[in-house]
C-alpha cells in the first residue's frame, strides 16, 4: 500500500493515536502488512519514531504471529517480542549482531521499555 504522509496520519493513524494517548495500552501488535514498501513490523518510523517517540507509548510491541520476514529488522524497528519466537528469528538476529548490521546502541537502548 502506497500512502502519502497526510493520508497515513489523517486516515489510518489517527484512530491508533487516540487509543495510545487516551487509554495507555500495555501492549500493541505490529502487523505484516507493507506500507510504502516496508513491512509494518520492520518499520522503525512507525514503531519507534511515531509510536514511541511522538505518541510516548511505553508498553510492549509484539509482532503478529508468523510475521517473521527478518527478526533482526523487526527487533531494530522497535518490537519487544517476536512471535512465535522461531529458530529462524533467533538465527537472523544472531547473524546480524555478529556482522554488525544492526545499529549500534547503548546497553539500555535494547532493553524493552517496560524494563527501563
């Protein structure tokens, strides 16, 4: 799905923003849908920049079940829990950490927000 910034915010994100800001949910599930060519579960702009930084969500973000295109990218995008936690996801994260393809972060940056 290709969306302009305006359509994304006014049509699709506005309801989610209201829920996050008014009800302070403990958990949100990312999805496997592609938005402007990027899987939602791998989209750092949506999960970190908008959800966590702009809307101040401090709960747990969990992937949709079997939305496991790339566990390392999902983790780097802002998911705290990858479901169902397959060996493929573990192997991808381990491989990307060893080859330094994940962004360098300080030790607390990788902690789930509920542990900070």
